[in-house]
C-alpha cells in the first residue's frame, strides 16, 4: 500500500503539481528532521489510506441507524466498528468517535454536563492547562467560571492539596484533570474522591496519555471520570481527531452534545481511520510500542539531566518530558528556534513556577520510527551540543539527517 496514495498514484502531481510539491515537501521535512513534538506521531499507511478514501465524500449527520442523509448503510458499519473497538480498547460502556478534535471533545463534554456560568476547576493555563481549560481566548473561559489549580513548585506534579482546598471553597460543577505538560501519571482516584466530596462531575482530558492507556503503559481514567475526552492522533497514532468515553447513563447526553449541539456531519473518513487506529492499538505490537515510548522518554530525560537541563519532576512516567534549558545559557523560546534550525523540532511549554520558557519533548514519533534507548542518548547529546554551541547548525543538521536516515517513518 502506498504511503500517500494520491501522490504515488501521480494523480495529484499531474493535476495540481503545486499542491503535490507541498505535500511531498512536508513528507521530506518529516523524514529528514527529528519530530520531538509530544503531540505528534506518524500514522500508519493503513490509517492514511482510510483518511484518503472515498468515505471523505459521504455526508452522515446523526448516528448509525438514525441519519439525516440517505446512503449511510456502509459508513454506519464503519462508525459502529470504531465505537465497538474504542469501547473494548478502553473498557468504556459508551464511546463517541465523532468529535472532530480534542477541543471539540472537551466542548462537547462541557455541553453535556454544564450550563454557561457554571464554575469549573481545572489546571491553570500557566501550569499546563489546555486552552479549553479556561483560557479567556477560548469558549471555555468566556462561557464558564474557571478556577485554576497549580502544580507544586518544588516537585512539578499536580498540587493535589490545592485541588482539594479549591474544590471545597468553590464547589465547582465539574473538575477537569489533564494537562499539556504533565510528564507524570495523574491520580484519577484522588480526583474522583475530591469530585465526590463536593458533588462535582469529573472530566478527564486524556488527550496526551490516551495512547499509553491503550497500550497498558498508563492508568486508565475511564473507571474514575464521568467523561473522558481524548485525541486520537498523539501516542494513539490515529488520524487527527477526538473522542469521548463515558458510562451508559451519560451516553445520550454526550452524543447529543456532539451532534447536533456542537457539530454537524460526521467525518466518516476520519472515523474509519480512527477504527483502523483502534484496531492497531489493540495488538501486542502496540503494547510493546507504548512501553518502548515510555522507556525511551525515561532515557531521554536522564540524558538531558546529565547534559545540565533541569528536568521537571526529575523524570517522566509517560511519552512527555519538560525541561528548563536555562542552565545551558538559553531560555525555551530562543532554544526552540535554534534547535529547529538544526532539524530538532519541539515545543515551548510552561514550567512549574508558571512561566512558559520551558521546552517540551515527546518520544511517540521517534519510537514509531523504530528508535530505541541508544538513539535517545544521541538525541540528548545533540540537543545540548546545539544549545551549548558545541555543534554548529550545519553539522547538527547533518547529524540529524544521518540519524533519521536510518529510521525512515515511511519506508517505501
Ligand atoms: C490536554 C489537551 N486537551 C485538548 C487538546 C486539544 O486537541 P486538538 O488540538 O485536537 O483540538 C490538546 C491538544 O494538544 C491537549 O493536549
């Protein structure tokens, strides 16, 4: 099967060389630089094939068996397969696979459980809360009254004592747990206990760890949260998209919150691609992958600490590492640019004391490429070499090319 069927079939190249060039350029960029963005991965050719399939043509408002459009008998089967695979993978009574993105999933969770003006307790944005956790620039901050908890400035982990005291003080309608920058497992049982104490719903935004959950390498929030929101494109390695998991008592509210409340027609090609990804994630090979992602992240974190970076929480339990590069003489924002020029692609992120000058790295993509602990040590040395000026940009680019050349994401 071709990696990018449209390009390999030469159809796009013949009809629209300008766009073909752009697609191939991006494929080359992904194949010749190091993808260390914690939210990214390489979907399989099978996932890409489903995304590029004629299911993209089909309009399908509603749910299987109850659509507003005709001709849905085949796509209904695709959505049922996706739902059943998601339920089995995560042990959930109900799954909604229509959310167009992680943000859409969070919006739908709020729509299912809250009214505008309700109080919500979530991780503050300066400490790793997502935009949908109360940013004033986002619907969440405008429509709900968010109270933010933080992380312990010393340890970098969620300040659970503060979660409890703020919950008692503000009596929120919902508590959100989940982060864009937390490298450690979240204590879902403790969040459940606090939510029960104050009569709040618990929403787990597991956008980041859900792929590790699928592979048995991180705790599953499903038994604890009223609704779990997730993305399908991070460690889970599916198409860009979202999903919601919940118990059967909330199934109808969740489904109606997605369609018709916050979305229109389901994207059937993406739903089919999610089904493919869930199928892949149920295999022993994916379990091994998820554990290797964490093993690689631990080695990378240790390597970075050895090079002088301050590693938040002292390490990681997941695919994600956050570091302060200041001891190497540069802050996160400047470091990101320097590293990108050298072909090392990663993000800035918040640090425990609340400024956004950290660096966030993830091992999902490099592990999909087949890299192991040995390569992680090389990457740590490269990152430090560039920032300390030991390795100039041109040499670093050559070294990156040499490294990724041995691990093509899409060998063809
Ligand atoms: C915790 C969390 N929630 C929500 C999202 C939003 O996902 P999307 O970008 O698909 O809207 C992200 C994305 O990175 C995230 O990390």
